[in-house]
C-alpha cells in the first residue's frame, strides 16, 4: 500500500487550498485609518495607524545585535502573503517622525516584503522608558543569545539605574538567575563568542568561569569544541587544572628534613650550589636550580643517565 503523502510539506497552499491571492487575509484593521505623513495631523497616543516607512527610525537602544537573515526572509514571505498581523510599537518624535520601541524585526521584514506603510501602535515614553521597554520586550521573547541577554541586563542596571532586584522583577526572573547571567560577561572575549554562536553551552560557560585567566578560559573552550567534552568532563578538567595551579604557601619556611639537605648536596654540586629549596610544614615546597651554561646541565643529565634512574 502506497504511503499517504501529507500536505504540510507543500507550504501555505496545502493549508489554505488553491485560494485566490486576493482573497487571502488582509492586514488587521486600524483604529485610526488616516495615513500619517508630514503636513497631516499627527496621530494621538494609543492610536494604531499606518505610517510611511521613511518616517520610521530604528530603535537606537536596540539590544539585539544580530538578525538572522533566513528567519527575516521567512517572516517577510509571511507578511507578503498575510500582511503584518501584529503592529510594531513606536513613539512620536518632535519632527513628526517615529522611532521604533519594539518590533524592529517585524519592521525590517515588512520593508523586505515591499510594504511602504507599516501599521504601528503609538505610545509616549522618554529615552529611559524606551530603553527599558525595548530590552524587556526582547528578553521576554527568549530568542536572544546568552551574551545578548547578559548585556541587556547590564544596560538595564547601568542606564536605567536599576538594582538587580528591580531588574529581576522587571524581566520576571529570579535574582539568582539574573546574577548568574551577568557573570557570563566575565568570560574572555573568545569564550563569549563561542557561547554566542553555540560552540559551548551556558553549562560549559559556568564551569569555565571557575578559572580567572583569559588564556585558561580560551584553552578550556578549545578543549570543549575539539574533544566534545560534556559539562561533567569539563568540571573534572578544571579541577585538575586548579590542582596544578594551587599556589604553595612558603611564607613560613620550616627547618628542612635530612633528605632535603641530601638533595641539595647531591644536585647542588653540579651547579656550583646555585640551588634553593623551600618547604612548608605539610611537605609541599619548591626547588629552584640556577645554571650558568648548557655544560652544567649536560653534566647533570649524564649523571642521571649513568645512574640508570
């Protein structure tokens, strides 16, 4: 029996049938249908109007850094077919122009679709309110990458003068979640990039934050990418790295045991006694050898080889 072919793969025509394009859904209706243009009365706050695209400016506080081109094209195709169902939100400027508060992605897709008029909901807000609304709207959409979210949080704190508690309330997140997200900005530039593009996960990033040096963070990122390390495997790698880098407390040198003096005596004769050894009470320590030339090192190496260690 032949397998039945489903229609979902055929696009909108499979869902809508062979409908005359002129009968497809028109854009939503507007409370105020007068076109807003220079020389005409401006719309009032709360109106939904159609505004010429050349009178609309992008949001200067836009927290989104990148717009996926393929996703924009898909949205543009939908708008071209069905119209812009959800108007953008704008604020009116003094020069009878309008500035996007939210909906820049819809605005860009509408222009790609060839629309010369954009339906928009008009609100009144100052610069700080505009920044706050734009950031919160983007965060709530949950399609920013983790670094964009962290930068948005930081902007809310610095530019809107919000505390972490106030910001957590604004964006509907727990304070701990906000704090952990902000910590991502302490990652090295490479680690932030790898997180942005999805080469490492937020789980990996939190583990990498356990080391302070940028070079070490970069090394761990490369290990995750090249070796396919899980978060648990990365945690073990960090533990080993930290164990090797644990500083030795030599602030209170103690009397050396006899075997340490024997090492100094035996090894020191190859280097004119240019050797020092420090040891703390728990047995940890460091030995430093200073040599004057390659010949001294060669003699020491020969002695080790002859001893067949």
